[in-house]
């Protein structure tokens, strides 16, 4: 009979090995899935994981890696802080939308003024929008003990409706011939987040790297980071150590909202260009997978976001070249999280064979 | 604006239809949570049920086979969650989220060929005399069988939890899995069964949306109903009849806002469409104070050390 024996301490080696194993298992089963869909599995996997990096048109796809990876890193870094402490912000998608709306709103209000302070103000607006939206579940949780998972998620749907309302109403391009969607911020030099479009550099990429360093320092060198880790590992001990849960909730949700809002702002002012009904593409949810795949560790998240960005880009190539349905990539990403969670048992437990004893 | 165009009898009748998906999903989740497991994958199981039910109903022409397939589809997906959380001892919150993300993708993949198709209609119960009674007839006797099944499941769950030995064991497992284990109950097995039941109910609820309520297939059509169902279990403080009450309340809000949209109220459509979600948050705020009814082992991992 197979029994699980709890390790005295989580295994370091397995903790590093499981994400790699999970990726390999996902490739294997993803290949099977593609085969069921009638595609050549080897070709599909190669198109997704190899072609964007080393294929014939890699020069075009490589910059995309930064563009798709940056929002994932920003959001996942924020989420990981809360996840470590057992504070579950599931509504990053909503905070991302609100950040984009607030930031773009400021930019559009200044149009067509040409000034250096327009973009910094937009950044502040984006951060504020995401932060404020995340403060709703935070304050409700602190004040009334409301479940932050449900509230933050409900707010995603509210934000989506707000987005629709804004792109059809208040923020609609007055010269857009009645089409929904705002002015294109890429055509407004003071408001664009692009640094160089050719290499995929925009301010969001810079912010993502800063966020990684910030999170690393916070978690390893700062008391607050220690409190976050302590609360996650041993909530009772944390209380005895004088950690104030309310402060932690406000900080974790606030920071993750702020970063998600920033991600939204950089996206709307750069790669997306405009506020439109289908502006959000699910980065807020994919970032949850990224956070787990990166083991809630800043550097891990950086790598995981790169991998997820790769599946996005590779998925698009596979869509156009092999006719692989867009949803297949979503299944692929979900599968990855499954394998990761399942294999994680090896980090915390030892598998032992034992004869069944008589009770 | 013309509020007189809203017919109260039709409003109540359609309220019951709107409430049924939430009701089915929530009563299933109630049983799961009573066994001490928090499955956040309701949305994923619902949407999987919605497409499996829709596909089978279209292929076979029988909506009832469709509902059967939906229950099966939801249960199969929940089995993944059961394996993750009960056998691999994974974190329940993360696993539930994974289930939702996976279910949304899987359903979109399965549903590609079914966009824009009409499913076979689910016949209403037409009881000769009863259904013709004005007012009461259309409200009480003019619905499809699945709606009544939903109410019957609520009643059965209530009886099971309150009066039977099986219900007692289920509650014991949810309150203290260590004590239940010491008494010799198979904690993991009981929880897996509860999770499967929850999955089947969520699947039925999803199929009710795609086969009766809408009825057609669009990607992501459950639009948060699964999450509302989760909130509803908290709202009902884990009591079956209060799930029914809550579901009708939410159904009422949904239908009313749709009616107001149709009646051309001066509030923009988007703000009306937000209302069910905002009401859910408000209800959570009002009722979250009292958590004394929550199963004591909810969300905790059970590992029998010996």
C-alpha cells in the first residue's frame, strides 16, 4: 500500500524540480490533447515552444515576449505577496481594468496637450485605480470579515461592465465615427508607454523588473516580508509575534491591486493602445498560474511569466499556422497548474510503500 | 420608461427559471462544504456541464440525456479536484481556481462546433387542469422537470443532513476530520463522494443555463454564476432551505434588472448588469459577521498520519 509520510521540512530539491516536471508533463499531455484534435503533437509543441524563440520569424516574436510577459510579472508579483500570507486576491483582472480606465482617463483628459508630466500622472492614476479597486475587498475583509476571494472576483464582473460603459460612453473617441473604443494613445506622444516598439520595450517592462527587485528585497530583507511569510507558514505564531493581520491584509491586497493597475495602464497606453470593450484578455487570471508556477518567489515568477508569455505567443502562431483553436492554449495553461499542484505533494510528503497493518 | 409592461406573474415564473442554475450549483457546493471541503471550481464545473449537456442534447436530440451528460461532465471534472485535494493533498483554494481556469478553457474548446446552434427544447410539465389556473398555474405548475428536480434536491439534502445517519457522518467529517477518522469513518472516501455530488449538481446547473435559460451556447456563458453560488452558501449559513431562499432572491434581482433593461429605464444597461454582482457583495458584507455555522474543518487538509 502506498502511504504519504509528511516531511519534517518541505524538500528544497523537489520544490525546484516540480515546476520543471509539471511543464514536461503538460507538454506530454498537451501533445496528446493536440493529437486528439487531429494535429501533429510534435509539430504543435515545437510551434509553441521553439518557433517563437528560434524559428524563422523569431526576430518578430522575441520582442513580443517582453510585451506579454511584463503584465504577467507585474500582476503575479503582487498576487504572490498575498498568496504567501494566505490572502487570496483573485480579482486582479478587475484591478487591471480599473488601472487602465483611470490612467487612460487622465491621459485622454489632457489630450492633445504636449507635456512631460502627462505620462507620470497617468502612471499615478493607473496605480491609484488598481489600488482603490483592491481596497474594496481589503476594507470589507478587515471591517466585516467578508471573504476576499468572492468580493474581489465579483468586482471583476463589475469592472468589465464599467469598461463596456466607458468605451461606449465617457471615453469614446469623439472622432471615431461612432465605433466603440477610445482615442489611440499610441498616436498621442505624451501619453504612450512605448520606449522602443522594435524591441518590445515599454515602461511596463521596466516596472516589472523593478517590481521583481522590490519584492525580493521586501521578502528577504524586510520585517514586513518576514511577517508575510510567517503568517502564511504559521498564522498562530504570527499572532504571538505581534503581526497585525489587518495591516497585512490592507498591504497585500493594496500592493497587488496597485501593481495590477499599473499593468493595465502600461498595456492600455502601449500594446493595446486604446480602451475598448474587449481590452482585457485574462492576464489577471493567467497571473495566478504564473505566481504558483514561480513558487511565489520573485525570480521564479520572472521565469514563469516568460514561459507563459511563450505559450501565448506560440499559441497564436499555432492558431494561424496549424489551425489550433485558441481555447486549446487556455486548456494547456490550466493543465500546467493542475500538474504543478499535483506534483507538489512530493515537496511536502515522502511516498513510502508499506504493508497494510492489522488495526 | 414603461414599468407597466412588466408582468408580475411572468416575472415570478421567470425568476424561478433564473434562480435554478444558482440553486443547483449552490446546493451541491453546500454538501461539499458540509464535508469540510472548499471547492472554488464551481464556475468551471458549471461551464463544463453547460457544454457537455448542450453537446449531448444537440447530438441525441434529447434534452434529458443532455442533463444526464451534464451531471456526468461536472462530476468528472470535480474528480480532478478530488484527486488533487484528497489524494495529492494540494491546497484547496489553488486547486479550485485551477479547476475553474481549466474548465473555462476546456468548455471553449469543446464548444467550438456548437456556437449558434439551437438545442432541442426542454418540454414544460403541462398538467391539464393545474397549469391552467390563472396566476398560480404558470408559477407553480408550468415549468420544466429540472426546475422541480432542483427543489427536490434541496429537500433531499435537508432530510439527509438532518435526519439520516449518512448526514450525521458527513457533518462529523466536516466538523472534525480527525475525530471522524478516529471513529473509523473513511474521511477521504466520504469527501470524494461529496465532491462528486457537488460536481454533478454544478453540471446540472450549467446545463440548465445552456439548455433552458438562454438556450444556446456561447463561451464563458455562466458569467460568474458559479461564484455567486459560492457566495450563496455563505449567505445561507450552510442551511439547505436558505439556499433556496437566497437563490430566488438572486434570481429575482437578475430577472428584474433584465426587465428594467427591456422596459427602457433611464439607467444604462451596463450599470443594471452590474447589479447582481454588487448585491452579492452587499449580502456577503451583511452576513459575514456570523461564521459560527461554517463547518469547522472547512478548507483544511486531512492527512491521516497513522
